[in-house]
C-alpha cells in the first residue's frame, strides 16, 4: 500500500490567495483526520470524518477554513483567503475504526 | 477533561544511554494508549501501543507499560542510538473518537 498521500508537499502563496490541500487515505480506511502542526501550538486536530461525514470540526480555526470528503478516497482542506498565521505543516491521517492512525508526509504551507 | 501530559524536552542523551520519557493521562474509562514518533521532516508513525491495563507495548527496543493505578504510560529504551533522535508523542482515543496527543518530547542523541 502507498500509505496516505498528500499533495502538494510544499506550498508557498501570498496572503489573500486560496489554498487547497489534498489527501488520499489508505484504501479501506473509514476515518480521516486533518491536523495542523506549528512550533507555537504543537499538533492540533482541525476536523475528522467517519465514512465521509464530518463528525467534529470544532478545531477548524475560522470560517476561512473548510474541508470536504466527497468520497472514501479523497479529501480536501481549503483556506480562503489565506493569511501568514496559517503557515504550518498540515497532516492528513486515516484509520479503520479507531485503530492506529496512519499519517501522510504533510504539506508545508508558507503564506507570505 | 481528556488530556495527556509529557515531560518537557528537549531531552539530550549520549549514545547507549537509558531513556525514559514520562507520560500521564486523564481519560474517561480505560482507553488504548499509544506512542507515536516523528522523525525530522516526516509525519507521525506508530511506535507502540497497549490496549489494556498491565499490557506492555514494545517495538524497536522501546517499551511502555499501561499503568492504570498511576494513569501512566512511560516510554523506555535501554540503549538509545543517534537514529532515535525524533519527537515522541503519547496519545489515546477519547470517547468522542479523537486521538488526544501530548505536546511531544524532543529527543536528541549525540554520538
């Protein structure tokens, strides 16, 4: 299995631009999680899905952030408009019914 | 509320030294406990887990025992290597299905 796939691996954008991060979970997994990691705040859970349905989005920082999971093999995290304080590494992880979470390699976002 | 407390880092050790990273948790019930490791520039990966009280998880020379009485899950390794340099996270699933992480402990092993 290829593991969790995230794209792009690096993204540099200017403040105000729209950013879309993509994730392909491991085939057969039914839960997907989006995390953000910064030096200041550590690892934060933004949102998670079970069977493509958002279960808890209380970690989404603002309305500028949105996430979708149109099917079991694809999810997006969108930031519109982006701001410098959104600069972080964004991880996607997937699991099957509360077992070990498998993390992707992350997307390093820099907003200038 | 649900939480995990880890010893603060960075922890700096010489190669072949003994390692302990403390982890205590506050949870409802008796959840499975996990240690994840994050190597530089990579995502987190599971290092070991324990599913019930007194279970010992082990992998790559690392061990941790689920202690219900002290709500602890301390990570140990008898002889660390430079390649063990990473950030280590203790975690458990809460009843809402979220994986609750500690703040992470950075380990640096010097040759």
